[in-house]
């Protein structure tokens, strides 16, 4: 299902509603979370919802989708830091995992992370952002659809964009949950906002399913919701009847 909302605030609000509904329905859900600029509004709205105290957070298990390799534990560039600042320090104690940026052996860390996800029963709900090259998590174009959690080499466009966003050069490698792991989620919500995402949304929703555009694999998932703001939906509006993604 594709939902076109007015602006990034509305996208964040709707995503936070979906997360809250999931946790009311199944308090011990395993939920995958992205970082970056897109989910900030969702985290802000979710923090507000938790203040109503209608959601029990003791049994939820949050997993981050990815983490840079080779930083020190509390480096402000790390996604662990980002998650702490934007979500975890604001909602009280919750069970959350993220690959260790400072693991001595990142390949081993990736395998152990996959095992942790497996032990949690896979993701009940997986939130995703999307890169302008169609990456999901840090699964860059060309990544096998059968990949599980692994160490990924980031594309120069991703390094450039992410470095610009935070004003510091980010690492060239990351541990990312794989595409197969994402596809095993029981429900997926992909968020995209801003005009810079409008081209990739057109390719993703109307193009072929191909590893060259990792997000295109979501056309094959039975339960995906795409939340777009008007800018990100700019190029697809005129083709609305032709989406391959028409599942409930
Ligand atoms: C980050 C992640 C990435 C981002 C994507 C979009 O955890 O999984 O796939 O979602 O790079 O980033 P923003 O939201 O900054 O445009």
C-alpha cells in the first residue's frame, strides 16, 4: 500500500502510529529501526505517544538495521549514539540491539547479530528508509537478495551524502541486516520524504525487481506500507494506477 501524506511531519506521525499500534497488539514485538534524517520525525512522535503510557515497553526488542564499522563505542558519528540521543534516552529502559561498531571482528559480529535476530523470531515490524541509489539498510545496489546480516562496503554516493549530513567523514564500511533478513519481516514500512527521493521512488515502484535497485525486492513482500510525503511522491503521482505494489 502506498500512502501519500502532506509533509515529513505527517510521515513521521503515521509511522509512529503504526509502531504504537504494533506494540499495543503485540507488546513483545521485535522491531527493526533505521537511522538517518527520515525517521527523526517518527522518533519524535513516538516519544510523545509513550508519554500517554498506553504502550508497555518492557517486552519489546528493538534492533537497529545497521551500524558503521570501526568507530569507538561512543563516537557521535555512530548510530548507537544517534539512537540514544533521538530515542532510547527519551523512552526509559528498553531492550535494544545494534551491531557493535568497535567489534574486533566485524564479520563475526555480523553473524552473531543475525543469530540474535533469529533467536528473537525475526522482525514483526521493520521500518526502512531508502537511499537515493535504492539501498535499504546498507544493502547497496548489487547486493544479493539472499544476503543475511553482513559487512557492507558503502558506495561513494552514500559516504558523501551521510558525511554531508553530519559534517564529518563517515566510515567506508558498515554492518547491515541483509535483504533476506528484511524480507523475512512480517510487516515492512518504508518511509521516504523530500524531492531528492522522488526519482528513486519512481524506479522502485514502477521498475523491475532487480538487485541493482535493492528496494525493488519489496514488490515481492506480502505486507508493505510505503509512506511518502508529497515531494517524494512527486514523480509517481501521474502513474498511480500502475504501482506493482498493491498489497494490503
Ligand atoms: C540507515 C539506513 C539507510 C537510510 C537511507 C536513507 O540506518 O538504513 O538505508 O535509511 O540511507 O537515509 P536518510 O533518511 O538520511 O535519507
